[in-house]
């Protein structure tokens, strides 16, 4: 149990999207519930949120055995909603960092509450999503239960990293009780009673000839009145359900995600091993000690102040020119219309370059870029720069609440700690950009205490790190239609008279405010540029604008909405020496009605201690729908050494826990030193392979109830047809920065192999005649990278024995089985030698993998192969059909013929005996 606890605590280290939730004396404070700006004003939404959370607090307190309750909640009101006296100003809270969001679904059907959760067991989720209709329509009570119970179900996903105990993809499984096999609904606890009914009917289900489980369309319909108190993670809507499954009530045989991801431990065991549980004791009370309090916070216009380092070190490595190029892109292309922007520069002292200006026209943007610095000298005093930024904001606003500082520096400053408390209490958000290897190591603390973003850019010019950092600082308001989207960011060292060629795809979801930007680092005159749109129209160097203040950037703004399709570019280096040339393309949504395809990339944690592995995530979506079939490449650039490129996958293996959820994942273990690393993700979707998916992990849609012996079915879950969901997505390009992270404790002089193969999480087993067929995805030599050495396969008739004492289980001969490279689909067939396979038999299988350093993976998920012959179906009570009549006649005929034959034989025997008897008498 100690080892299990350590494992869970290891995975609880990551932080969630900048969540600010605090747990004090059992009460959760600073929970943020944000209403999307696209939701029409409706005060009933706020009232129902309050009612839901208040009721949920009492339910949670009881379910956690008097340990936890909801003490303080903040509700973010959209900017366009009418201002009211009770609405306060937001501080560092934002829609993008909210724990719960209220937003319309992309498609008209989709009121299922869900938690975006793609980490391992015990890892916090990203956010809970409720739709306005879920909060407004009372007719959904019969389907999901009370809103309060649903909120506690989703909170367990979000806060404690537990999983659902049902499975819409595998709703049934075979179980053996008292030596007899039966088909059971995937549920916890197994004592929840009900009947198996075909959807839209009251007919009981029949067995399927192929699967040996229940037929398609079969649903488990529970009795409304139950004695089972568990589980909240299965069917919280039942009146009797008031607790989580624990060791006593847990159903480890159920084929659900909780068992698969948490090694067949109950949800309550995972919750008990969380930091929340270990740091709090039960409260001696029958109800929460405090009623939930609410603060209503309204968003305001975006306020951003650039605080830029111009100390002497910025003159080296072309940093001051790169700063100008990057900040210019931010001011002209990234920051949203209507925002307020000011600029500060600092060295030993700080200077106001321009006070806050509201961006209402292109002229304002042009005036701002004239104030960007072009020279550097002096020392570094970061606190002076930050304080001057605060001063600029306070010239317009009475406080700093909700404002943003973009702080860039390349130097060290031993006095940073002197203003840390001031920064933390300011109510402002500070985004930090560390430039080069010597940027102050304390810099990230400013972002950590204010909920800001963290970026790192090396001096490697062809990585575009600084441009990508500025391009990643979009508003966190949730208004995606206003945000700039990066379609391309690539750079290349081009020799004299050589070409840099490429293709950028503009898809139908973007196209407004589209910019093509070319930068170079040596010449003061532009390279030769040729850009061709999908209809053949050409743009040449003369069509691009080169600023007199920035002679190494050429910019082209496409009028109106850019043509959909492939844009081709050719750039020739006409300088007398080789130079780095880059192409950056940004755009905005083409329509307010259609959300653009977006990419959000991040690591599973901000700080890592070697030799713990890390995980790279890229969420590709359109609205709230996952985008499937994309090619996703991640580039991780260290402080020193070469960048590492990895392909992220959405195949439900390795680091990717769920297949086809639009979350592309990969382990990262290529640590070549201590310090900062940055992450960049490139996504390409091809028209022939790309498609939209449906959101995974939706709340259980209750098919109906049995009440007083009467079956009362709910309407079927509204499903979207494929024509609606595949809304001509087409090909697309996206680039996104995943920010920076810090690695510590990497030994000097390189590392030895300390990373085992990853755990196999998609093992499946089935009987095929007299053989067992196993299939899974190959792990790697180091987690999910490379090629492992060998497999160890074990089998047992006891699931828990296989989990707890894997080494003692029966071995399967695998001498002929050689692991393929990571990500390959493996298949293995064999005939069990020491098992008697007969009806009502279940055999469980598991795998461990070893690498060439004899490092061994964790035990895989446990797969079962069940030999189960369902009982013959009895004839329906209704009138038989012609086939049944004919079948009855045929059977009767056969019986009569057999009886006649037997009688004839008996007569013949009797005659023969009589004849012989007479002969003997003579």
C-alpha cells in the first residue's frame, strides 16, 4: 500500500491550467466558475450555479465522511453583460484558468456535463464544462440526476483524478459467480440492481451470437429504489447513492476506466491517497461548518503593459533587434482590438515609453511600435521595470486588478525578491519571457504567484522562440473569435542565392486579419519573396511593407478574408552571406458562427526533477469537439544542446490514456542538462484523414428507471449524425507554443538509461477456437520511445492475484515474440497448456516489458478472455411465426419416423424370436 501511495503522490505533482483552488480546514476556496462571453445574459444561470454548489457542498461533505465542502466560489461574468453594483473586478482570475466553464456546445446536441481529463490516475483534470441548458432546463434531472450530484461527480474527476465506473464503449462484461458465468453491466458497485432492456422498448435483451454479450441497443435500466449506497462515479442520480466505491464495495471486474487507469483500486482509495485527504481530518459536524459564499466578478477591457529589458546584455546575440521584431508582431497582429497597451523599458532605472493607448485603429498600432526600443545599455533592475509598469496602469485605473504585464529580461537581478510580495498582492497577472541562458532564475516566481504564462527563448535564431513567445500571449477571455491564431512559424539558415520554400494551408475556419511576415537577420534589404495564393494570384517583395524602424522584417496583410487552400512561398537569400530567414503567418476566425481549429500545448508540469519522466500534451479541437487524424510534431528546445523532435499520438497507448479524444501525447525523457526548456507544437491536418470526434468521458446518460415494477424509459441520448459533425473541416496548419519548463537534478556528464518501457494500457484478449489471441500497442525502450527487449506474459484465473503477485502467475511462452518499435500494433496467439478451457471459464492476462538495461515496466492493464456459451433463448409468448410452425412440424415428423422405425424393428425381432422358438420345440 505504501508503494501505491507513493505512486499516486508522484502523479499529483502537476498543476492544473493555473487553477487557484485552495483547501483550508476542509473548505475549498477560490473555485472559479466562468461564463463564456458567447452566452447570452441570463441571471437564472447565476442563481442556479449558486443553488447547485450550495447543495453540492452538503452532498460532498457527506460523501467524503465529513472532510470536504465548498466554502468560497468566484463566478466570472462576461464583459457584455450589464454592469451591476454587486459585480467586483476580476484580479488574476480568467476564463482560460477557470475550474468550471459555462459555455454553449459547438453542436446543437451536447448538454452532457463532462470534465476534460487526460492525465493518469490521481492527476487533476483541466476543467468541468456545463452548458447553459444543463443549468437552465429541469427536464434533464431524470437523465443525470440533480445538478448538485453531477457537480460532485465531476469534481472528483477534476480534483482527485478518478475515472468513471461505467463504460459506454464496453457496457457489459462476463463475470463468474459461484462457478457460473453471467453477463453483467459495467458498474460499481455490482449490487446496483436492474434489468437489461432494449432501448425504446420494454423488451428484455437477448444475447448476441458473436459477442456472447447482450445485443446492440441493450441498456441496463436500474431500479429507482436501491439499497446500494455506491457509487457516485457510476450512477450518482440514484437516490440511494451517497458515497464513492471503496475496497468493500468496489467491483474490480468491471471493464471501466477507473479499473484500467488506477490498477483496479476503488475511487475512495485514490481519494484517500490524495494530498487533500492526507492534510485534512474529519470535521466533527453533521453538516458543513460554513455555507458557500459567492463573489461575482466581471471582466473588463484587456490592459497590457510591455516591460522590456534594455540592459547592456541585450545588445549581444542580436537580442535587441529580435525583441523589436517579436514585439512588433505582438502589437500589430496578436493583441486584440479594443485592448489598452503601454510600453516600459528598464535597465538600472525604468522609463515610460508610452502610456496606455486603446487599440481602436491601425494608426494606434503604428504609434505603439514607434516606441519599441532599438538600443541597449546599462544594468538590470527588474523590480524598477515592474513598478513603472504598475504606475502606467494606475494612471488610468484605480487598481491593477485584471491587468497584465509582459516582462522580458535576459539578465540576472539579485534584488528580484524585494518586490515579490508586492507583485503577489497587486492583482495583476505577470507573463514572463526569459531570453538567453542567463535570465534570472527567480523570474518564473512572478508568473507562479500571479497565474501568468512562462516562456523561454534561446539565442538560437532559427527556432523563432522569441516570436513564438510573444505570439502565445493572447487574451484569456474565452472569446476565441477575437484571438490571433498562428498558422506557421518556421526558420531556416539559407545559403547565398539559395531558396527557402514552403506551403501554408489556410482553412475555412480562419482567414480574417491574415498576415504573412518574413524576417531575416543579416541584410538591411529584404530577400526576394514570391507568394502565390490558391487561385494563382502572386505577391512579390514590392507588395510587402518594410518599416523604416525595422529593416529586417517584411509584412503583408491580406485584405478581407484570405482565400481557402494552399498558399505557396519561395524566398531567395540575395545577401552576400548566408542568413536565417523565417516565415510567420497569423490569422483570425473567418466567422463568429464557426469556431476555428485551435491547438493548446503544454507539459504535464512546470518543474521536473530528474529522473522523473514528463509528458507533452497537445489538445487539437474545433470548439469543444476533438479533431482526430492530425499529424502533431513537438519540438523541445533545451537551454544547451540540440532540440528534440517527437511525434505525439492519440492512439490510447503510452502517455495517451484515451484513444481519439483529440489529446495528442508523448513521454519526454531526453534531458540533456539542467535549466529551462521550451515547447513548440506543429499540427497539420490533411483533408483525406482529418475528422472531428465526439467528446469522451461524458456524464452517464440514464436510459430510464424501473419504478414499482414499471419500466419508464427516458428518450434516447440525442446523437449528432456524421454529416453534421464532419463539417468540411479540410486541411489546416497550426503552430502553438507550450511555454517553458525547468528541469533539475540532471547529473553532469550525461545520463545512463534510467527509464523503463512504459506501461501497456490497451491489452485485449479473446478466445479464437482453442487458442487465445492477445493484442496491444508496443511500448518503447524508454517509456514510449525506441524499441524494448522482451515481453513477459502471465495468466491466471484470479484478477487480483495477477495484479498483486504477477511473478507467481502462470507464464506464457514468448520465446518467439520480439517487441516491435514503440507504437506498433502487436498481436500474439497461443494455446494455453496448463488450463482446461471449458464453458464458464475466464482467464486473465497481463504483460510486463523489459528493455536492454533490464529495466522493467509496470504491469499492464489486465485483459480477460471468457469462454461463455449463453443459454438458449426461450420462444416468445406471442403467436409463433411461420418459421416456428414449420420448425414444429419438422420436429414432429422426425419424432414419428423414429418411433415408427423402432416399432418395426421390435416387430421384426419378435417374429424372428418366435420362429426360432418353434424350431427348437420341434
